[in-house]
C-alpha cells in the first residue's frame, strides 16, 4: 500500500530478496519500465540531446513499434515525469 492507494503486482518467480526489493521500490513510488518504455524513453532523450523535438512521429520512426503504442508510452512517461514537452501534432521539422 502507498498511502490510501492499493497497488496489485503480479510477477514471475523471483527470489525472496529480489521480490522484497522491487516491492519496496514500488511502495516508494518508483516505476519499473518495460523494454518498450525504455526504448521510447532513450529515443526521446536522444532527440532532445540533439536539439530536436521529441514528437510521437519522430520517436516512432526511430524506435519502431506501433504508432499508437508509442503515443501511449510517451503520455505515460510524461505522467511519470520522466519526459516533458513532447508534442503529437508536428514532427521535429514542423510537419503535421
């Protein structure tokens, strides 16, 4: 439990110490990212470091996968405050 929020967690078998460590991090509010989320986050960060906009289209074209899934992941990462300021409307060249 985190405050009044109940978080249900399912996982494959993990050794007791690793399971306890992961649950402790979740209780503290730390988020574990999926491989797709990590790939999208790395791609968005690379675009920003190059001075380009991290748009859904730009991230999708570089990270691959599904456009709608990329958009959903970017929104989730923004909710976690791991990225900010991405836009869905235009790509890094300003094209709609």
